[in-house]
């Protein structure tokens, strides 16, 4: 089985839609029976926050990420980024763990592919 690590560095609902595209790819990879791991880094930790303000006409990334976690997606949020963005772990979606660069390095070491959004 192939393993992919996805790093999301961009906040949700930005004009470039990188967080949305990253989650779309994560879902597609899960349907291809790949092991998928997502590391939220920098402003990307906002993707994992509960009670997001969803702009009208956009996909609810909070719901999408929760569904992907239920389907087997592993998600970690960088501890330093959580601290920098003043996000308490209790405000993260269920199933998201506090991560670290060491944990990310281990994922990368054991991945067949690494993709950064």
C-alpha cells in the first residue's frame, strides 16, 4: 500500500483554495486505498479548528475534514503553529493530534510521496 503525506500550510477559504484542493486530494487518495497523513503547518492549522466561519458558496472544510478523519485520514497539527495562532487543542476537530516536526519527519521518512499545499 502506498503512503502519502500532505502538508497544508494555507488557511482555509483563501482565494487560492489550496486547503480545499489538499483535502480533495486526500479524499481521492483514500479512495485509491492509499494511507494518507495530513500535517497542518503554519496557517494551515486553521483548517482543523472547530466552528469555522464558512463563506457563502464555499464547501464546508470542517465537515469535509471530519468525514475524511472518519474514513481513516490521520491528521496532526504542528504544536508551534497552534501556539503561534493561539489555538487551544480543545478547539480542534475530533481526531486531530498535536504534532511536531519530529513526527512530521517520521511521516516523510516512511512516505512514498509528500505533497505540500
